[in-house]
C-alpha cells in the first residue's frame, strides 16, 4: 500500500515533507504517548497529525521554528480528539497502560531494583490519575522543559495562568502520591 501519491511532481512533495518532519517523529511520538497514556493512541495521534499536515507541506517549509509549531498542532489535535471522545457514547477501556520501560543495569541489588520499580509504578499511576490538562502541562513544562513564554505561545494561555495551573498540577500530583503512601 502506498501512502504518498505516485506522480513524479508529488513524489518531490513527499520527499520534502519527509525531510521536514522526520527529525521530529520520535519527539512527537514521545509527547503523544505522554498525552494519551498508551502507545496505540499515541501512534494514531501522530499519524493523524502527519496526514493533516501533508497537504500543507509548503506552509511547513516557511515555519521558522518547526518543532514548537508541530507540538502546538499535536496538542490541539489531542484536545480536539479528547473533546470528540467525551461526546461519544462509546467508552473504550485499556487495561494495559505502560508509561515507559525501565531497563535493569544489573549493578543494583534486587531489593533496590524492586523499590525503584515500585516508585516508578507509583509515579506513573499518580500521573495517569491527573486530569488531562495537568498531565499536558507537566509533560510540556517539567518533563520536556518548555519555558513559560514558549507555553504561552503554544497554548495561548497567559503566563500567570500557566504558573498557577502548573502549581496546582504539581500539588495534585503530590497529594495523590501522599495518599498512596498512607494506604496500607
């Protein structure tokens, strides 16, 4: 099955599009995975983004900073998809949500590795229990390192509002982790 058209002039367009987006695929997938919480939805989100952007290849070529522009587009598609899903009467449940794999280095004791694995599982579970807005903000700011001014442009939200939302997201994460530690 061919993804891109086969006409000679359109092959050049496919090559230009590929050259523009290929350096960003892994990064966008990693963000989508953090937004969605599972690999299948993340793959679908990135694929949908590229399908939507392919006809706009000429527009992408003139974007000064392509990565933030792509992240903004990915985020907006995620929000739109979430809104559509909330309106849908059908709700799908996925039991297996893996945030990332941990590799064993072999240098730590089994007890230490077990404790570390449990800590990571607790963090992942707490992260998944956050609201979508909180997960997105913590992913973009704390994990990916976007500054507040960059987030202001990407999300079209004032800096003061971003600061308070990030503070509330961190406080909520802390509260979830503390509540989990109290449980027997």
